[in-house]
C-alpha cells in the first residue's frame, strides 16, 4: 500500500514537473519566433490567429519529443529565416554577427592610438 | 611619405555602412517568404468536412495530377472575392480543388458554400490552424498549385484575374 501511495505521488509530481518544463521551453521558443503578420511582436507576445496556431504547433512538437533546434529547423523550412529572431551564423549573416566585434576592435585601436601611444 | 591610415580606414568603414543602409532602403519592407521550387507537400492527417472522418494527405493527393489547395474560411472577406475564380477553375477536368476550412464554424462554412457554390472536390477542416502551419501558410486565403505531390506555385492572398490566368496556363 505504501509503495502504491509513493508511486502515485511520484507520478503526480513527475508529470507536474514535466509539463512545467515543456511549457517553459514552449515560452522560450515562441519568444524567439517572429510573428510574421504582426508589427514588431514575437509569437509569444502576439494573440493573432497565426501566433496562436504556432504556439499550438510548438507545443505539439515538444510533446512529440522534438528538440528546440529541430522545431526551429521545421519552422525555418516553412517560413524562412525571417521567422527566427536569432539568425544563424552562416554566409548570409557573417557581416551581421561580426560587425559589432569589428567596430569594437576599431574603437579599441583608436583609443589605443590616441591615448596610449601619444602618452608614450 | 607617411600614410594617414586611421582617417582613411574610418572613411572606408563609413562608406561601407552608408552603402549597406542605402541598399536596404531600396528593399521592400513587406515580407514574403522565399518559396523553394518544387517543394514536397507535407504529410498530415485531417478531418473531412462533411463526414468528420480522419483522412491522410496521401489519400487526397495522387501522383501526376494537378491540385489546387485553397485555405479558406467563411469569416474571411477576401475569400468571398476569390470564390468566383475557384468556381470557374472547378470546371477544369484536369484540376481538382481541395479546400482547407481554417478555424471556422461548420454551420457558417456550409452556408457560405450554399450561397456561393461549392468548387471543392474535397474539404478538410483545420480547427486550430496547425495544418496551415504545416503548409507554411500564415493566413487566409492562401492557395497552392500542386503537381505530382509538389508545390508548383503559392499564391498569398486572394486569387485575382492575373493569378487565375497563370493557374489556367500552368494546368493546360
């Protein structure tokens, strides 16, 4: 009897934790998806028909056991890169990702030249 | 001669940034997804509108045949505008029209078809919009021309005279 009680409690908490984990990763994923028919809103923030359908699809895919990356790939395949807020590092986005580093290096070099070399 | 490297470098950087933004200004700010040519249709299961029976997509779309897959709803006003084109296209012998009734009330959808005629060979329902997502659609109306289980053309928004003529030309 004790074992049965323990099992019931275990299953209850396990399902609770599992469903919470799934809903938090659902939120995480939908926050990184652009609502294509809204203006400047993520799927998570939007209440449009399109966004609501996407939320259901993300939940279904998580329940099917797909990983976050697989879900992004699935949606990118259908809607293109634009649906992702976080663009992948590839030949089309090299400049986008490297420009801040480049500007940082240039800024550092200017500061170095103006203040350190001149001081010496 | 000492070359002034920094001002020269800064000018180059500013010119590059100017050029990128200038090019960006010329781009359209209306997003249309890029459609890969000859993309295969998705596999899905759906309820048949009239009977409520579950049907697989492979049972709907046969090989070596033209299909027009139209996403519609009775609450969608542009769907009314394009309906006459669908009715006209339904007369074509080598084209089957499949309808996806999107987030709709069955009763209202039936009344819509009663009022404007039913051009569809088969209608399936999408109560929560997930089948439309499988197709990469993001609203109603949207139409896909399919041949050999591959998407030949995608029309976002209602059909008009030019898309109607295009479909007619492709199906011939």
